[in-house]
C-alpha cells in the first residue's frame, strides 16, 4: 500500500485509519476484514471493486459464512446495482 493510496482512501472513505485485522494487500488494492455475528464484515476496502467483491464472496464461502456486511458514506445505490447488496438498516448519529 503506497502512501498515495492510503491518503486517497482515507480522504474518500472518511475513515481515520486502516484496520490491521486480516489486512490483505496486493496489486488490486487492499482489504481488511473480521467476522462478527456469523457475518464477514469488510472493514476497509480500496482498489479494484470487482476483484474485492469476488474475493470477499469466496472468503465468506471458505469461512462457511452466509452474509457479508459493509458500511459506506457514499450512496448505497451503486453497491445495490453493481454488487447486489441490500440496505438492511441505517447508521444514525447525533451531536451532543
């Protein structure tokens, strides 16, 4: 992962850091993940979306998991159309 890739990802995603849990880096970018409540949770993903989508599906199958969970600041429409994700809830925030 180059500093340029890291900076571009952090600016675009609004994340403050990259999770080191199960961090995978290759020529397609990077992805970190964990398992929570019997779901594969993608923590940070950057690079070739098609590659990482296929990779995460195969990883979930290998781990015998039936669901993949992601979160995004961006509109979920692209994820629904391109990768087949469904909106299953909302993350809400309130400043105090």
